[in-house]
C-alpha cells in the first residue's frame, strides 16, 4: 500500500470515498447533513492537493482510503493554557469493502508522522458516537476521548 498526495486524476475516486462516509453522517445526523453528490468540490480538492492537506492510500492500483489533515496553532495571549500545535484529521475514510486490513491504522500512523515532522503537540479528530468501527480503530491506535460535546435541536 502506498500513501500519497493525490492528483486531479484521483478526484472522482476520492470523492466516491468521501460520499461513502458522508452518507453515514446523513443517516446519523439528518439535522446537520444533506445528501449531496460531490462532498468535495473540484476547487476544494485542488486547494487541498496544493496545500498538501489531502492524502490517499492506493492498494493494487485502487484508491482505498483518503484523509484530510490540517495543522492549527493554539496560542493563548494571557498564557492561561499551554501552546499547542494541533494536527487535526478533518476527514478520513477507508473504502467499506477494504476495511479490516489495517488501512485505517496505516493512515493514522502516516498522519502521526506528519505531526511529528511538523512539531505538532497533539493529533485529534472528531467522530460520530455511532461510528463504533472507527472508534475501535482510533482507540486501538492509542487515541482517547478528551472532550464530549452535547447538542440538542431547539424548536419553537
């Protein structure tokens, strides 16, 4: 398996993976997500490629996973919190037919190494509580719950 920055020729296959995970989110949170054909626009994809923020995993000449990474610095002017340079995994998907082969773990390891190369202090992501398979992978990798977010719909 090879993990790399995609080219524009990889747009359709990458967007198909993004669509897979997006439709799960639509089913879990229809109050937040709309079903769409293109989760990532061509312009956004090109920008992610140009900024080296999107990666794909290629296995037997097939794109089997993708992830979007962003590095963010957290500085607090009064020093009340420690400086943090965060590697955020904004999106990650392993093709549903290719799960269970360690691809997700390989992607996480790749992301962690990018974080190390960029002097990041933390790596984080958010996951829907219903995505138990992904949670299992993240916890097996060594990630732990650090925050819990509550929400509710407000109706008149």
